[in-house]
């Protein structure tokens, strides 16, 4: 009898443990969030679009998922790629052309870096040539002028070199170049120290908006002939128009633009990248209410960047939505 009772007791304990184990498994599958890493997201300067928009995105992902993202200021695209190479950051904003330079080991980069992949292209970054002088109407008018062409070695610098070069202007010989951030460029314009400045960021850009609040701002247009020449030589550019109401300019401004792309280290977990991109596109209305760039979010555009491979976490989300990456 004692043996029978003992066997019954053991059987009851086994069944009880199995039931508990089954409940835990059900809870994990249905309730426990995937991902959960703490990710640093490098953006740009405080007066640029990267930081303003990146802060909104990081906050939304952190609120909605187990993945916690912290957006920090940085020196921009090149600095973000370098920070990710050291694992000081796991996510970063980059210009589409700069990511291509890094991937191939050209221009800004001495050797190829394939340690990162694309998450999403989020909006276009316009090449904005800002001036307070209404007599500067064309890129050709910059010849002989003092012009800020971005921090030395920055993506902006190469954008300026490309645009000036399309008009036959040598950035080292035909203008008086200065190498300044967006904020410093705006201060120099306001103080009359420079005649124009290249700002490459999504419009409206905080630095330019601040300037337009106190001064009459003008943007220099590019003509179709030189735009076509530029795109032929550098196909990562595309034609773009900045509406006149963005900075209260006298008319719409035609320029070129590159993509603003979020990249991730290849070793970031698929679940965390999935949490990042899915949260952005499943909460577009909320994001748009917090930052104007949210209005430009488009799933097909997000998956259209062809210079580097997409991260598996991003591909998973795009596939669920029926969208193919290059």
C-alpha cells in the first residue's frame, strides 16, 4: 500500500510540474516581448534633422517594445559609422552616399566596411545652399565668395564638392571655403562672415529655420542641365524641390537630395531591428504629430536603398508587408 501511495504522489508531482511548465511556455509565446537589447542610436548635431527626428523614433521604440533605444548627438554620418565600427553605437543615421563610400572604402574611408546593414530609408536630405544675399541666384554666383562647405571630411563637404564641380567650380581654388557645422554656419551667415553655406539635411532644418526667424533667407536653385550632369556622374543624387513655404523663400527651390538611412551593426539581434522598424511604421501618425519628417515615412521608399544589404530584422518586417528589398 505504501508503494502505491508513493507512486501516486510522484505521479501527482510530475503532472503538477508539467502543468506549470506548460503555462510558462504559453505565457512566453503569447505575452513576453521579443528583443530587449539596449541600443545607442547616433544621430547628428543638435540643430540638424537627424537628432530631432532620431530622438522621436528612439522614444517611440522604447515606449512600445522591449528594445530600449537612446538617441545621442554626433558628428554625423562618417562619425556614426566609425562609432558603430567600435561598437560605441549599434544604430545610426547616415546619408545614403556616405554609407556607399564606407561599404566600398572610397572617399571618406580608407578601407571597405561591411560590418553594418540598412534598416530603412526614412526621408530625403536636400542639398540646401543657404544665403542672406538675394543677388546670389545660381551656384555659379558662388565663385569668389566665402562659402561654408561643411565640416572637413564630412558628407556635406563631398556634397558641396560634387555640386560645385558640376558647375566647374573648384572648392579649393574658386571660392573661399570654410569648414563649419550647421549651427556655426548659421552664426557666420548672421554675422556676415560668410556669403553662403551648404546644409545637407531634411528640410525644414532647425538651424535654417532659426535663421529664417530673424533674417530673410534665400536658397540657391540648381538648373536641370547641371542636375542631370550631377546625377549622371553620381547616381545616388536625385532631383528634389523645397517648397517656398518651408523657409518663406520667394519661390520653390530646385535642388538635389540623398537619402537619410538608418543602419545597424550586423550583430544587432534580428528581433531588436524588427522592433525598431515595425514600431516606426506601425505608429506613423503618432510620429508625424511629434516631428514633420514622420509625414514622409513610406514603406516602399524605406526598402528602396540599393547600395548595401538590408538587416534580417528589417527584411522580416518588409516581407510581412509584402515589400521587397533590392
